C-alpha cells in the first residue's frame, strides 16, 4: 500500500478503544500545554492586527478566541487560535518530524466542536491523536532540508484528518478532504529566515485552510487523490528525498502523540539544546555572565540554518526567538529564558546584545538534514577554563520529559502573562477539566474556561 492508503486506513479504522493508555495520557498533557500557550499568545504584539482583519471578514460567530473570548466564524477563530499557539515559539513540537502538530489540530477541533454543538472528551482525544499521526508521519518521511514551512503544511493535513474523524467522515470523504487541503498548502522558510511574525501566521493560514477543505469535502467536493507519492505530490514537490518505507511500519503501532516534546523555553526548538547546556553549566560551575569570553554551540546543520542568525540591534521578537545567541545571553544573565525575556525592554538591552554577539553557532558535521540534536555547548571563561557539556536529548523530549510540576508551572506562567487574566478559580477548574478530559461530556467546557468571562 502507498502512503496515503495507509494513512486513510489508519484514520478511518482506529477507534478510541484502540488507543494505548500512553497515547491518551500524552494527548491530555499536550492539550493542556497548548491551551496555556494559546492563552498567552494573545499578548503577542501583532495579535491585534491579525484579530482586526479576522473580525472584519464577518460571518456566523460560532467559535471563540482563546484567552480574550471574542466570537468569530470558525475559519477565522481557527486561524487566530493557531496563530496564538505558535506565535511565541512556546508550543509543543515533534522533534523528529520537525512539526508543531497541535498548533493546527487543536484549534480546528475545538472550533468545530463549538459549531456542531459539542463533542465529548473521548471524541476530541481520538481525533487529535490521529491528526497528530498524519502530521508527524508525513513529516518523518522527509529526508531533505526544509524549503517549505513543514510545521504549517503537515499540521494542516493533520488538522484536516482530525476534523474528518470528529465528523465521522467515511473513507471517501476523508480522502477528498485531504486532497483539497493538499491543494491549499502554502508557506515557505523565507519568513523563518527573516524572523518575521509571518512564521506563525503561516500556521494560522494553513489551519484555516483545513476548515475550508473539511467544509468543501462535507459538501461533496472532490479532491486529488495521490497527494503524497504522486508525480506532483507532497513528497516530490515540497521537501524531497522522502522515504515512506522507513516510517510506515510504525503506523498504528507507535502513536506519535507520545513522541511529542514540550518546549520549556519560549524560543525556537532548535535553541533548546544550547539553552539547556548553558543552564546546566551555570548550575554546576557557578560562574556569571561577566566571566564569559565566548560561547560556542556545536549543532546539526538544520539548527545552524534555523537559529544560527546573528544578534542585531533592533531585532524584532520573532527574530530574537529564532536567534540562539540572544537566547543564550538571556540564560546567562537571568538563569532562565522566559516569556518576558522577549519584551521590548529586554530586546533593546545593550548588555544582552553584546553578550549575544559573543555566541557562535557552528555545524557539528552530522549528516542528518532534519536533526535538532545532539548539541554541544562550550563556554570559554575569563580565568582560562573552557567548560563543555554534551546535550544528546533536549529537555522536554520524551527521553527527558518535563515532570508534572514543571508542566503546571509553565501553564501557570502562560496564564499570568496573558493580557486578560484567568482567575484562580477558573484556572483550577480548567486544569481539572483537562486532567479528566476523557470523561468530559462536552469539550465546549474547555473553551468556556479558557476564555475571559467578560
């Protein structure tokens, strides 16, 4: 069977009862994480512009925006919520696939649940788990360096599959929906290279397109079929050098929701190994930022391309979040990297900029064009010492997962950072509902608790 046939069978035939307990548990963990970062994302400086445009389009206000609670048409709400989840580079990611799966999938499912009058927690979990599989397996099959923005594209294909599962589409309708979504795909690495907020907007636009594809397929529209391995399919046109055979045996056996990684820091995931290594050295060796002569981060080639950019005067928040040097400077100066480290006052701090410019990001010679690790950190000090640490697996990876206390601490930090506060009682109820998601009769309750009562 070819790739699309296997994915169609997997999505169509899998039931909630087929999911292993680890997949259900992971779905709850990463839905919690995504709700938190989505609420926090309402603080992004470009958020008001995206919202203003979306609200001007009009339509039936069937779904709500995380945090602030405005009602918008489903496509617009999905676009804005996907944008909010990804716009601070704080959302979970599948490291091997290099795909931010939940940023597209969760907003689409929550909005459709609102539009249709509800969905159970089990329905949400099943659809989300299968959507993550579609997004991650397509991403994992790629072998060449990214040219197009894979998180947005694979995420949208996953969102389309998830919506189709939630709606109970038969196999033919699911196939048509994915074909229409494939015809919608857009987004390149140019925005990432330049560090513009369009990076997150590409996620939002593709998530909105997933709703469009889903609605068209529900109306009976016919899409192309051989969308992955066809002569003009995804594997040929977008990334190239794909090899479905190296991942296909795991489909239905290894649910990728359990392979997702937390982001403990609000930066590009490619920065995390360097941050992790520096913070570990700080704790073990007890030096200070003023003692540092130079920092070298040895990384795979993908990391150099993604976050090896120089720290420059006047860089915007998107650029800074994708700049290893700036993230390392923040870690050295404060002992952490948090949401507020990318506010204007910190971005314009000359001390941070000078320190960031003493960070070098160097290719470690690993041949895998899609690897984010291992990473090696070397810190040269004024006293002549050079401290070195290897980071084979980044913090938040399934091999080094965030413990529950850190998951909740991140969630709380996100809520505190939001411009519209979520009160303590509401926070407690939201956390409890997400922890017991499989027993929730209507997931609209999640949206109730994730928006301001005003």
